[in-house]
C-alpha cells in the first residue's frame, strides 16, 4: 500500500471520529426498566472510556498507560456476551432506543458486540506493551491497511487481527463498530 493512499483515507476518518466523539449523547435520566437502565449505564461507561482513550490519542490528556488500560478494560468488560446478555428476549421497551432488529438479526448484533471486545482487548494489550509513552508504535502504521479495515483487508475479519494492528487503528475500527451497531440497532428517537 502506498503511503499517499493511506494519507488520503486518514483525514476523513479522523474527522469522522471527532464527530462521533462529539456527538456522543446520553438520554435524559428517566425511569426505565432495570435491564434497560443497566445497558444504558453500560453504554455510558463505554462512552466515557472511549472519550478518555481518544483524549490520550489527541494529546489533550497526558498518556497514562494504567488509565488507558483501565478504560480499555471497562469497554472490554461491557462488550461481547456481557453486552449481548443485556439485550436478551424482547428488547424494545419504554425509554429504550434498542431497535427490534436486534431480535431479528441477533447474530449480527452479537458479532458487533464481540468485535467491540476484540478491539478493546487489543487496546488493553497495547497499554501493557507501551508502559511509558504513546509513541510511534501505537500510532497508525503502513501495515494497518493490510491488518484490517483498509481496502486490502475487505475479505479479512478485521477484529480477529486487532492485536496485530496499531493501537490507533484498532481504536478507529472500534469506533466504527460503535457507529455500525448504532446505525443498525439503535433507533433515533422513540
Ligand atoms: C453491539 C451493538 C453496540 C455497540 C458495539 C455499541 N453500542 Fe452503544 N448502544 C447500543 C444500543 C442498542 C443502544 C440503546 C440502548 C437502549 O436505549 O436500550 C446504545 C446506546 C448508547 C448510548 C446512549 C446511552 C444512554 O444514555 O441511553 C451511548 C452514549 C453509546 N451507546 C455509546 C457507545 C460507544 C461509545 C460505543 C463504542 C465504543 C458503543 N456505544 C458501542 C448498541 C451498541
């Protein structure tokens, strides 16, 4: 992959991440069934963790590998089967923005939940490997396009390669996983 091709795709991606982070919003507190409260609370924790990781990548917060890892672990622990378990049975209910499509396309929902966990786990490992600084090793690499998410990786399951790509790339793909799941499985307003 040529460097200029990589640079061309990077700017809009960075912009869309900034937009996604800025657009994260929470539902106004209201009384909802306990399982709904629990999953919304989990999503808020995920969002806060993603924001703190983003701030370290942007340099608006100093890098602290322990905090970085803790944030990644927060996301990981709320992902995968733990996340899917909060959306069992009939998912649409008062105060919830969960879409009925979760019930009809549960496999895809579960896959996105697992992908979220795979990226979070990769970020957690990256923090261990980089205890002192968020240096070049954690930044976007030329090989990332091959490891997953780039045009060369269309046929590859990117999340399964999460630990072999740079942390920054894994983070970007993780945010795309949030966006994909919300686009498909969260309704705008109800
Ligand atoms: C597998 C699907 C899925 C993934 C992945 C996912 N979300 Fe969500 N998210 C949902 C659903 C569904 C809701 C609506 C839950 C409800 O209202 O019952 C939601 C709600 C939210 C909310 C609103 C919570 C509230 O206060 O009501 C935020 C914020 C959020 N997600 C952030 C994120 C972020 C940030 C990520 C990625 C790091 C992410 N989500 C990944 C499915 C997902």
